[in-house]
C-alpha cells in the first residue's frame, strides 16, 4: 500500500525562541533548511508520497531543493489543518514535523516496519515529533502539551494498537537555543547545520571547567 | 563471545542539580532506583555479565534488587576507573550510565547487533550514555564535555569502525529537574518514576496556555 508523509510547515515568524541569536530573516531561512533536511530523509526512506502542509503563507514550492512533492495551504491552526488533511484518508499516513533536521531514513523506515496501528515518536517534554497512522480516517490528532501521551490514549480509546518509537534524532526538535547544540554536534551533513555554520554559529565547550557546551556566534 | 556490561555508579552526593526538589537522601535513593532500572533492562537484554563499578562508597550489593552481578570499587574519577576496568579486556564491553532509567532491552540489543567496533549512544549536549567497545583493550574512554564526538574521533584515530546508536530513551540522562519530566512521562513502569510518584512529584501541564510541562511537588 502507498505510504504518504504529511509535513506541516510554518515559515512566517518561525522559531521565535531563537531570536537572541538569529534575526527574523535568518530564523525563517533556518526553518526552510530544516524542512529540506526532513524532506531529504523522507525521500531516502520507504515513503512513496510527500505532502507539505503550509500553515502560513510566504512559501513557494520552488524554494524546496528536494524532489517532487505536493504543497497544500491551510492557514488554520496545526490541529485543524492536520485533521482536515487526514479525514477520509484510507492509506497510511506519517505526520512528521519540519523542525527535526537530524531525522534519518533508517529511523523513518523502522517506524514504518512496526506493526501497530498508531506509532508515536516523542519529542522532549511530551511532544509528538512523528506520528504514523495506519487508519488516519479513524483518528484525530491533538498537538501541543503532552500530545505524545494524548495520542497514545486516543489510540487506546479507538481500540487501536499503539507503540512508541525510540529515536533520539527524531526527538530533537529545534525550538530553543540549547537545541542548536544538538544540531551542531550531530548534524554535520545537514542543510541546517551548514547554514548555521555559514552564519558564524559554533559550539563552545570547555572540558576542564565541566561547564555545559554552548552555541555562540 | 561473552558480552559484559560495566555500569559506573556514584551514590554519595548524587544528582546535586536536583536539590531544589529533592533532599540529599532522596537524591541518593533516586540514584539507586535508576541503577535498578538500568540493571533490569540489562538483565532482559543479550548481555551475559554485569559489573557495577562503584565510584563512591556508601553502597552495598544487597541494595540491588536485580539478579546476580559483580561490584567493584574504585573511588578515582570516572575516566581513570573505567580505563583501568577495560584495560586488558579482550571480550566486548558495553559501558552504560546508571542514570538512564528509560533505557530498554530492545535498544541495548540493537546496539549489540550492529557491526562497528565502537558504537556511541549519545546523551543530550554531546554526552555518551552508552558505549559499546568490541576491542576494549585497544581503546580508552574520555567522558565529560563533548565525549560523544571525542569517542568517535578516538575510534577513527585507532582505525576502528564506528557508529552512532539512535535512541531517545538512552539519551535521557537524569541530571536536571527538566529531565524528571521525561522520566514521569515515559517511565510508568520504572522503579525511579514510581519512587518520584511516592514522594508526591507529578507533572503539571496547562494545554491552553501552551506553557511548558513542569514537575511539581
């Protein structure tokens, strides 16, 4: 059966919590670079079809560097836009966030190869960074807050089997400045880490003092 | 070939960064509960032999609730104690931290089933939460700071193949109060989360306000 990925993407005003280090323009560009990283991983995985769900304007498909895909626009909130997108869909769907640039094709394939009806790949603090739905038309998503637990509970309520996918690289969503540390440590071959390097951002570590590793510009 | 795990463990004065929520005695007890969780996962994995490397006193093997294992004492620093422990060892060794209570047997087995000489399972901020060494006698460890990168570089310098193991549950080491959030969200069946619940710690989330999930007591 064909397997489709939906990638919600918000460019306009993206990543406001990075504003101590990056200008608005740079943050919007970083969001686009991260989207390119996620699309690259998807295009190397078993996913057959990719749809970008643009939840803010200011974005054209020509800006994407990766293969062929569909772009839909829906400027409502994330939950409303996604629930409309999956309603009536009979094929399995992977909903995957656009701000997890470290995600690997292997990890996506591992999710796909599991057997449960609903599979959650958690982010830090209870988020859901990827969500595989075998029967999307029978489910509705609820992002924000402890969505990871909520998605598992909804699956149980619908008598669907569910599981948690264990991936560090999927768990790293880039929201805060400390998340950039992970991107610079592990993202050597990503568009987004190269973009940060081009802007002059780098890691600062002092092994002797046992202080935390930081990102500086 | 027999496969051995070494678990460095420091009880005395453990987890000082949790002191806003937990007393010294509670933190030391939490450290012991987390050790029990790691030992449980190891005992359900393909690991044949478990050694606890106690790097502080105040700890007796009778306090461990899981199976048979060896305890060695070495009160020097982590690197010195570990490098002594692995020198001259010809069998493969998994060094695994005692403060990653969410670790699963599946994830340990996945590490073991890989082919590289050196496999690093990263923690946040560049740490190394588990390290599999096929030829421990030819390697030396270097924890603290960006040890994840340093271990990969050392492997390359020694002409050993190396890889990164992608596990969220291994990446969650419990150092800071915000790490307890992960333990309470995902650790339902762990000794350590049950201990925190018994102390009255719980999650506080307010979905409407989009504020972060917090741990309160």
